[in-house]
């Protein structure tokens, strides 16, 4: 059977690596007297509104975390992305990290053996608008930011929302999003998509 390569977009923080655990460490070390934070308390994407801190304080925490964080892989991300690559699929990693962290981010992905065809920094735009400049058709995008995921679903065939406490409550009334809980589930979902896309041989 002829296999069509898929164009797969993948977010970094909250999908490939566990950013928030390092953020929580940064928060506790900067504000040892403030209330303790746990991942499950973070039920909104906006950390300002979760914590009740000023925008510039959260910016500083994110910046320190990005620079000093000892990031761990979300289990299976490296293995499953390598499997997609060896099957011929194109992996476009698209991040909301600022462009100034490009070298640091490349080093991180290299250290974690994350394969990709291209790394895209979205800058100030929405991810959908930025990735379409790279590639006119995306089959799959894996994202943990609900606002981005909903926007991506305008044109990306299948948008997978990597389930996290901050994106867990979307009613998904249009049915255009699919929650996934692990990289093994992503593997399975992509295989199903590939099977559905395969031309029927008469
Ligand atoms: Mg993310």
C-alpha cells in the first residue's frame, strides 16, 4: 500500500516537554512565602489569573523557567515522533516561545532526541496563520493551548488537544477537537487517521 506522508504540527511546552513542573519550582523558589502551587490548580491557560500575580511577574517566572528549567520529556514523545519520522511523516514543531530563545530551544530538542523537519517560532501571530506559510496543508496538530487549538481546527484536519488541567473543560460542541491523554494515544489516533485517509484499492 502506498503510504501518504502526513504533515504533523506539534507544540513543545505541555506536549513534548513538561514545562509546568519546572515553572512551579521557579515560582516556589522566587516566592517561598506565597501559597504552594500544584499542577492541578492550574485550570486556566493564563497564569496571571491562576496566581493573581501581575503580568510582569509571571513574565519573569516564565523567562527564568525557560532559561534555567531542567525540562523532562512527556513520556513517549521522543519515541512516537521518531516512529512518525521513520514512517516518512513531516514533523513541524511550532512554539509560542519567543524567538530570542531559538538556540536554547534547539539545544533542548536535540538533547531530548526530538526529530523534526522544521522548528517554527510563531512570533506574535496565531499558530495557524504562521504554519500555513510553511505548508499549505496540515493533517494533524497536537497542542495544549485551547485557544490555539480551536483556531487551528479551522483548517487543520485533526486537532489533538493534549489533555492538561488548563484545557480540560472544552465542550467541543463542533466535535472538531479530540482530547488525547498520552503519546501512545496520539500514536493510535494518527494510525487511525492514516487508515481513514488511505485510498481504497479496488
Ligand atoms: Mg504548549
